């Protein structure tokens, strides 16, 4: 099936290409002949519009001047301007990119009445054509990409406009502001073509036919080689197909008068179009090199050439990347020189394969030689070395078309040569496969015998291992039974421990004073109580005794169940000291609590270091003296806020209990007369010792003071929520490190 398809393609290929080349040459020759006739009859000083002529190339009749971009038409014609010829020594002037160019076009119409005309140009972002009227004034016609939203629908592209011209001699003016692309290239060349309005359609039809044939040939060659790739699975055809496709994109996006007129309202001067144009040229070169490497097996047959062309590919890739990001900073000449060197290198390699008589080396040499000659002509036109005309402008396209046709024919011939080689290789392969099959058969028989012996040995070993495994399985079963029993015991004990802790929690909650009771006497108060492990070593304490109300915040050694037991003991001892021993002064209460802890825990005998840090307040109110607060503290600080500012009463540097060598200890007493609204805060060290998620550092006392200073203006419920949310945000995903207790109350002064 593949052979029949390939034969059919080879049969039709040559006639189709010949027909396409003939069709391509007809419109090009017509256009060239028309251009030559018009150029011969144009006058350098004045463009004469004759009745029997329809198309004019009038560059020789144009004079130009440049001004800054802000100059208007009225300013321009009111001042003296130095006009220069647009054609110098047969070449067009290279116009500046940072100024507006003004073109003066003297015209003499030989028509008996007003005639309609169509003007087509090749470059420009913002263009104005000024046409003289019968009354001596000038009418402005705007066109270009800048005015694309206001252009009339009858205009086929952004670079053309229509106008009417009176009989006799007139002076046309045209202003052109260059495009961004022209600015980045350092300048531009301009092309003018004037059509009689009724003849413009014929010009665009010829242009359409020419370009259609060119792109049809490129597309046909691309599809043809793509089909060959899928049939033969040879990467050479894929690389060649991609190269042809990129070449087509290059011609599609190259900004010439012909392409502008052909593609209509396409933004040829856009940044994207420029990048695509350059990148497609780079890709054409890169994949043409890849095709050459693959076609001649360069890695094996020409290793030095392969390294050279691989380096060339990398240089092209680097330069293409620079064009994308720094297109305005790279010279076009540098790129053209690189591609010229690449073309010369490919031509040199073509000579090498020609003399070495490689497969289809002659065809490869001829195709590249023709392309090389036409590429030299085209580069000479781009670099302004040779005069520019229709042939030099289209030289690269002509060379590419001839090269594609010649080399596609060579690739088609290569299929027959490869088929012949494959046929010969198939015969040799079948003979070798027969010999190899006999050798394999002998080796297989010998290996089978060896395998049978090994199987017997392995079977005996497996049998022995199975016996050992059965014993291991029995031992594992016994071990599993033991583990199941142990797991059940652990789960039972865990349930008992969990139940005990839950019961301990209920006991602790029952012993702690209810917050509603505290709020009864201190409405503007709050308590944040957060145990680390269900039950807490931190506890708060409250007792009412006549006019005196006692409030305490304590932190016992440890947390969880041990800390909770310590809190339970301290809670009962505090009640006993005040209610039964009648001690009501805070510093003496703490001193007595120190003795009671040592006695209750027998610390003189056990040497136990268990102790309590905490603060005790006594709030006393009477009608004569108002409100007075007495404070005693072991290690922990009390924070006080009023209109005078913030104060910190630091606790004595000793704990309650623990130090069995000191039975009698004294704590300091602080007395405060409340004359105005005052906020007091007592807390354990749980808040300041909490680690944060983001910093992995403790909250610290400094942040505690800043936080309390922030919330002291809030009411008690908002204070509590703010502290809790601040703690939660600080902690994040970090686990709580200790029991946390914060107590706050607001007292009214005598003057409130």
C-alpha cells in the first residue's frame, strides 16, 4: 500500500510543480513589465497623469523634507523647507525614524475633468495626504494604523487611501509618522504606487494571484513532505517540512508593499508581527540545518561538520531569544551576516558532499547553489549594495521556490534509492535471520537442559524453605496472640485513665469558683482559663469575707493530673487559712500557705521541690475610705492601668512552698487606693511562654504588656475575645506549651 501511494505521488509531482512555476511566473512578469513601462514614462520633476495610463511608480518625481513630530501642515507650508530628491543615484533615501517625513509630489493631470485615484504605500503609522482643491485650499485625507477605526470601508488596507484630483498642475503633500518597528530599526524606506481608481482592482487581483501561487506551492511542498514523513518515518522529511512551513510564515509576515496590499487590514507594523517575522526566519535556518544533519547522517559521516552546525544552531537560538527580549538593541546587519555565514557554510558543505558523491549530493549542491545566488542578490538589496527593483525585492522568494522544487524532486528520487537499498538489505537480513535462528535453536536446547537441572535443585531448596516457613508462621501466630492480649490491656487501661482524668476535670471544675459568682461582685471582669491537658495546674480562687473580697491567680508546679492535685491542695489550704486561721492580709496568707504546702507535702522529709507561683488580691470597700486593694505576689507580676499610665508590680523572687530549707518566709505587701477607674491583670506564665507558628519564639512579657495596654480601653468581654484571638493567631498550628490563666478586673474609683 505504501509503495503504491509513493509511486503515485512521484508520478504526479513533476507535472504539478511545472504548472505551478508557469502560473507563478506569468503574473510576476506582467507586473514587472507594467512597472518598467511606467518608470520609463515618468518625469522626474512632475508626475504626468495621462489618460491611457492606469498605474504609476513615481519615486523619481518625489522630493522630501523632515520636521519634528509636532509640526502641523499649516506650520509646514508657511515656512521655508529644504526639499531633497527622494531618489539618489538610483536608490531610495533611508528615512529617519525619529522625525516626521514630508513628501512633495508635483502632479499634472491631463484629464478633462476631476479624476479619482487610489494611493498605496508600504510603511507608516500615522499618514496624512493633503490634496489641493478648486478654491486653493487643501483637503486632508488620513490613513494608517493610527486612524484604523475611522477608515472608510472601501479602502482594502490601512496603508492606502482614495482621493480626487482637479485638472491641470497640482502639488500634493504627504506627511508620514514612522511606526514603532521603523523606530527600532533606526529608519525605513517608503514605496509609493498610484492607481487610477477603476484600475486598482486589477493590481490587487494580480498581487493576490502571485502571492496565492507562492503560498500554494509552499503549502503543497509542506504537505507532500509531511505525507512522505508519515509513510517513511524518516525525520529528514519532517525537518524539511517544518523548514518550508517556517519559510512560508516568514514570507507571510515580511512587511513589503506587496504583502501589505495582499493581506489587507493586517497590522504589519505590530511588535508581534515583527517578532514572528524574525523568529520564523531563525526557525527556517535552524530546521534546514537539522534537515541537512539528518539527511546525510552527519553525526556519523561528518562529525566535525556536525559539531560546527550544532554550534551554529545554538547561536541562532541565542540570537532569536535576544530578538524577542531586546529586539531594538540588535542590528539587522548582524543577523543578516550570521545568516549569510550559515548560507555559505551550507554551500561549502554542499560542495563537500558533491565531490564525495554522497547519495543525491549533486541535487543537494545544485539546489543550494541556486538558493545561494538568489540569497546574495536579496541581501545586496537589503544592505543597499545593489539597486532595488522588482527582481531584487523578489530574489529570495524566487530562489526559495526553485530550491524547494529541485530539492523536493531530489527527496522523491531518494525514496526509490532507499527502497532499492531496503530491498537488498531485506535479502541479507533474511539470510542472517536464518543463520541466527539455527544458532538460537541450539542455544535454547542447551539452556533448557541447564534449566531443568536448576529447577530440580530449586524445588528441593523450596521444599526445605517451606518447612522452615511453617515453623516461623506458628511462632508468629503465638506472638500475634500475645500482642492482641497486650493491645486489649493497653486499650482498657487507656479507657480507665481517660475516665479518671475526665472525673478529675469534673472535680476541678466543681472546686473552682463559678465565674458568675465573681462577676456578681466584679461585673467588669473576665477569666481566660485554658488547661494544657484537660485538668490544669493553674487555678483561680475567689472568697468573700464581709467587705473584703479575695481574688487569686496561681500556677502550680507541673500540669495535667499532677498539677491539678497540687491546685486542689492549694485551694483547700487557702480556704482554711482565711476562714479558720482568720488571716486576712495577703502577704501573711502567702507566708502561711508556704508553711502549709511544706507541711502537707512533707517536703522536709521528701525533699520535694513542688511549689506555687501566684498573685493574691484583697479588695476592700467601705463608705469612708472607698476602694482599696492590697497585693502580694510570688514571682508573678500584677499589671495596673489607670489615667496615670501603666504600672507593673513585680512579685517577690521566691515561690510558695518547695524551699524546704526556709520555713519562715515573708512576702511584700502593696496597697493601692483606687481613686479613679483602674484595670488590674493577674496571669500565669503560660501566655508569655507560648511559642508562635511564624517565629518559633515565645510570646514574652514585652508582648504581654503591649497586648494589655491595647485592650485596657475595651470592656471586659471585648478584652477577653481580643486576648484569646491574639493568642490563637500567634500560636497558629503550634501546640499549646503550658496551662494558660489570665484574670482581669476593672474597679471604679472614689471619684467615679
